[in-house]
């Protein structure tokens, strides 16, 4: 069955007959329909990796209107000839054009063809003959076109399929998509980006419903590209409707904005790209009409918990575990002790008996009250308070909300997002289940979203190599369950083999810094690589200030973008070339041709369910690399690293 881009969610009459024939084409065929008001474009384009392309146009005029043998000149005939010339003028010379004369018989179609004269790349066909020839007849008309002509077709008729920002991307060698240059989404990515441009029939009559779509993909499968492409497409198709893209962390938003600025210069006025945290703060202030304050000192909340917990001396959890549990209560929108007793804590990492839950709840209420008395609140309570506001009329509303890295969104976050959707609004989610779900084994249904039958899976990575993805996946498999909702098996077919990740053994974290900087300098000089090719990710044991200073000494302070320091814009503004530096906790969504990992020793382990969150972090960090991955280690490894890495001292 052919792939329709966009999908034909509604078809009747002529379209149904047309779709039956097109559906019979093989699965390697893509049926594309140009979007927007492109009057010079034929209705459809058929593409096949081997057979090539075919443009298909429909004409509904009768033979009497088109016949040049009529006594008096016909306006319809003149318009028909002008339209044929217009189509041929915008199509590559080697691309065949099939014109379906829907209201003409076969003899009439042949008569019109004789009147037009010999035109090798033009074929007129009646509806009767079209239905009789079927899919084999269409396949026989397709012709290969040069790569430059294919680029021209996409640029002219499907500009929204262009990759919206500079990316590190690899091609498949033994796949039909290999002929595509790195400037366009592949067919599956383009299909996903154009899903539900019309509401599905089952939701069209439900005024208060909203459409939800989930794209689950392995690292590097193009989820962010799909979200951005869709957002730009929606903003262009519906200029009076608001489009919101929400992303989990600040560094990736800053990085995306910088790359979008390089590629496009500016964004449509009706499109907003921001972090969930920034957006939620704004919504909270709109609802409560007061400043939003949280403890400025990281030690404030642990100290408050330590002070109040004396009333429950039998509680054995640490302050950090208690605060993590308080966040869980807020994120799950737990409203009472009774609800807490019935709430699943699967994947929380530590067990609680019924008596302990009751004590945790009492302490949670005491801490929340003490914070409110001081005019403060936990960050996790912001979304909860938005959800529990007495009314939501002051919330900003959107027709389209897209969520990238949705696996890190809590149930309370999704609830605030749904509150901000207008009636019949559309929610579009992109997620990587291999990176986890808010450190817990939550499901989309737990998060308040029914994605049954509304999920698209992308198993091929276009960013990285087989060697890197295999190593990252093998380490992840040591700790995760085989549940398909929490682990997506990648498809390695046709991927570049690539070089094995390098594991450098060093004596100390300080030595790791020196070695990493020296290696980056050598690679940049030897291969004349731009600084933007490099991404350095550091874990908790890395002396981060030393790392930053050494990188600045090597490349200049204005050419090192520490994404956790300069959170919104690069140090010298948009335009210059930067080496990027990021903390492990905020690196999701970033990518680089060459990635260095420091301070990851605690994540290299034998596995086990209790270390699942760490395994997912390591998987995320490793799969940021598109070409080369270098990890620096200071400790003894608990497994045969030589089977997965190239070891160097």
C-alpha cells in the first residue's frame, strides 16, 4: 500500500475511486499532495525509489468544452491549453505528466491527445482507462529524474519538507532514502509531520474533543525535526491560529533558536518555541496575578524538610528522597492521603509501607504550608496549582501545541497543556521511550493521554552510526525491561557501520579535562572541523569550571557556549561558530558530530532495575553523537568494555 503524504482522512466520490487505484501501488511508493495555494501545481506527485516520479493532474471539463474542433473558440479549451503549458513550465523536462480527463470517454481523450500533437512527457487518460489500467499503469508511467531535478521538485512543491535547521545527519546506504540529500525529511518523517492536518472523521463532530498524536522514535530518528517542521507548516497554513512548541530543557531551546536563526533568520509571528518551565511560570502569573517565588537557596528546602520531619521520627527516607516523593505527589496531582494510598509507585526506586505513606503525606502538607506562609512554593507545585485554579479563563489558548522530549513531561504538565488547548485543538507529542518517562514506569494513560492507535514509531536513526547506537543500546539493555512502551528496538538495516566509541582511561577528573581539551584541539586542527561540530557533556564528578576555563583558553572565551551558563543566547550573539558545553542533566535533544563525555563513571555499571534511570541518561548522552563518540573514564569498569569500546590509555 502506498504512503500518502498527507494522509487522506476524508475521501468521497472521485477521490475514493482515485484512492483505490493509488492504494494498490506498492509500499515503496509515496503519493504526495502539495499544500497551500499552489495553482500551478498538479494535484498529486508519485515517487518511487527505483521507478522515479510521475505528476498527476485532474481535469473535470467535458469533451465538448475542450474540443478544438468546435465552430467557435472555447474559453474552457484556451484555459485547458494554458494550464497544460503552466504545468509543463514548472515541471522538470524529464518528469512525465499524466492528465486524467475525468468527464471524457477514452475515444474523446485520444481525440484531444491528437489535437495537442506529439508531447513525449504528456499523457491524457480517461477515467475509464485509468481505472482499467490501475496501479500497474501508473507504475509504468513513472520515470527516474536526476538528483538535482528531485531537489527542485521538493523545493518548489513541498518546501515544508526541507529540514528546518542545520543538523548532523547520516544517510542510509542500502535504502531508497539513500538517494535523498541531507536537506529534506525522509518519507516517514514528512508523513509524521503532516499527520492530522484535518481532524480525523471520528473527532470532527466532537466540538470539545482534541486530537492527539504520538511519535515514538529512537535517538536521532528526527523527532525534533518533525516537531519543528510541523510547527512551521501549521503556522504558515493557519496564520490566525497560535502554535506553541514546548521543550523540556533550556539548553535545547537556546540551541534550536540559534540554529533556526542561522537557517531562517526569524520565526512566524504566531509561532512560539519555549521551555515548559518558562511557559508554566507565565500561565501561573496570569492566573494568580502575583509574582511567583521559589526558594533561591538550594539548601532552603532540604533544611525545611529536616526541621519539620522531627514530628515523624520513624521516617527513614533521606531529605533528598522525601523531596523527590513530594515532587511525585505534585506531578501525579495527588489530592489526598486516600488518593496517595491508591497511587502506583512503580519505578520509584524505594518502597513505602502504608504507614510510611501516611507520614510522608502529613509531612508533605506541612512543608507545603510552611512554604506558602513564606510566599514560596516548590517548582513541582506550579503545574499543580495551575490545574487546581478555580477557573482557567485567563490562560493563554492555542489551536496547536507540540511537545518535544515528551517522555520527560509529568502528568500535571500534560494536564496544563490540555487546559491551554482550544476546542478541537491538536496535541502532537514526540518522545523517545528509551530515555525513560520522568524516572518512573509511567504510561501515557497514566499521564492522562489515550494514544491507542494514534502512535507512529520511528526505529531508524539518521544522526548516529550503527556502532554508537549498538553500544548505547547494549548498555541500556542491561538495566531496562523489554516492555515496548519503555524500550524501542532500533532498526540497524542500512546504517553506516561507523567506528566504535572510544574509551579513554585517565587517572583523575582533572586529567580527564586536560585530555579531552587536548583531543578536541587536535581533532579541530587535523580535520579543520568547525567548533559547532563539537559537543562536550559532563557529569557530576567533572570539575566543570576547570573544564570551561581550559576550553576558553584553547578556543577563546567568546567561542565556547556553556549552555548552562549562557542559557538563552550564545556569548557573542547569533552568527559566530561555537563549541557547546552542557551538563548531563540538560543535554537531551542536543547533538554534535563529535561528542566528548566526561564524568560518566557512575553510569557504567552491570545493570539492575534500581539503576535504570542512570542507564537511560547514559544512553541519551551517547546518542548525541553523529560521527565520533569519546568517553573518558577514571575508574575500573565492571564489564568487558573492549567488546563495546575501542580502549585507549
